[in-house]
């Protein structure tokens, strides 16, 4: 029933009067039903690896809001864990990983082909969700892009400036390149298996792409995305890929052409009007309402939502936030956003 799915239409280049809509982190802490399910799971990683509960939180925003897309509930750091890194979460502080600082650290990692045993519960989540989604809803899989995942693996945690990864890149390029190559291979395996489990679209999140400059952006954001997308297209030629090089600024322009992505998600660091002129000319654009509107709501939310819809109205567009929804968002503001995007549908 792919032809009935509005997200797949947009990704195929179709211009629609009412753009499809989903939201990054739509299954998350702002929803009381998510918090209740997470409490039942015990902790975050237990929730990620419990197919029944992970499927439940993936479906919760679909039941509540009727989004056009459901994104797999998982975490970008499950892949490094499957490669052999130690991973744990510190309450109130976020993820921690064993670090890669030496060749010996790298050699402890598993080959990319061996990630599936640990990730099988994620694939089961996709199979479960695929069987329960409404016919019109698209199932979206995802992974972190190699640069972003590498920043966590090298530092052992999130950092404000990705400094440890930049330092390793500059001081031990051979080791850094080896980490990037392993992550690129692992991401191909991971996303391919997600597609085989039911994902109809996959998204590559490069959350820290904006800290790469010049040749480094080409080498470590653009090139890995190009390799991953080419490999996925060779295996699954009909499955579209969304790329999100967050913080890319002017480098959003040309990213789809250079990587083969079917859609580029843009953040709120660029205007919708600029993205329509410079990015949408190459195909579908996803974005780009500021997440803060989900907290503050009101008329400014309505006005900005309408402005974005109008800005992208002449080309293929998937409405989304410029980044993930935050835990302090008001669920009522999400409904207001959706109603505003879809208001033409009810006229």
C-alpha cells in the first residue's frame, strides 16, 4: 500500500497540498504514557532491548496524534554497544561508554558483521510495529551517522564541542579513520537489517556534523553518508534514505546530490525560505520548526507552523521539528501543531 503513504509520496518527490508530518523523538519523555512504560521497563536500555515495550512506545504517539510516520524507538549508541563497547546511562547525565583512545582499544571491537546478535531485539521491535501500524503510516528506522557516534565512542560521553574526537582525528588519523570505517560498515549492516525487519524509510542522524569544517565536513560527514546510502541502495533500491547533517548551515545545499539521499532534514539554524530555495531544488526537505514552540505554544506556534508549510509548499516536504522534541514540551502544543499543518485538509 506504499502509494497511499504520504511520507513515501513526499520522498518520491510528490508535492502535496498538506505535507505529511512526524516528529523527532516523538516517542519520548514529554508523554505520560511513555514515562509509565519506561518505569515498567526499569531503565532506558532495558526499554530499548524489550521488543514488546519498545514497540509500545513507538506506537503511543501514533495512537495519540495520528502522525504519518512512526520512528523506531531505540538509541544511536546501541550500535557501538553491539560492536563491543561498554554502554551505560547515568540518571540525569546521559550515556557513558568505554573509550577508544589507542589501537588496542580499537582492536577489542567486533567486526561489523557481528552486530546482529545484540541488535536482534531492535529488529523484533520493527517487526512488531510493522504488524500493528495503520495502513497509511510509514515505519521509519534510523541510525547515528559515523562521525556523531564516533564522538561518543572516543570521548566516552557527549561533549559540548566534540573535542576528544577532533583531537584524535588530528593526532592519530589512522586510528580515527579505522573507527570511522568500522562504524560505516556497522551502520550499513544495522540499517539493512532494519529494512529487512520492516522499516520503509531509514534516517541517518549526524547530530554533530556542524562541528566539522571544510574538508573535514566532506571527509567525515558527507563521504560516510554517501557510502552508507550507496550500499543500502544496492541492497534495497526502493527504500528511501533521509539524511540529517545537523548544524550544516550552508552545507545543507548540495548534500542530497553529493550523498544520494532522497531527503535532507534541515535544522532551525537555517530559514525555511532559504532551505526551499537552496535545498528543496534537489528533492524532498524535512523540517524545520523550532522545538521550543512545543513548550511555549500559542499563536506564535500557529504562525510559525503556517509560515514553514507555506515556504515549502512548492516542493516535496515532510513537516518536522528542527531537532527533537524536549521533555518539557506540552502534549497539547503537539496537537496544535498537527492541527495547524493539516488545516487545509478540513477546509
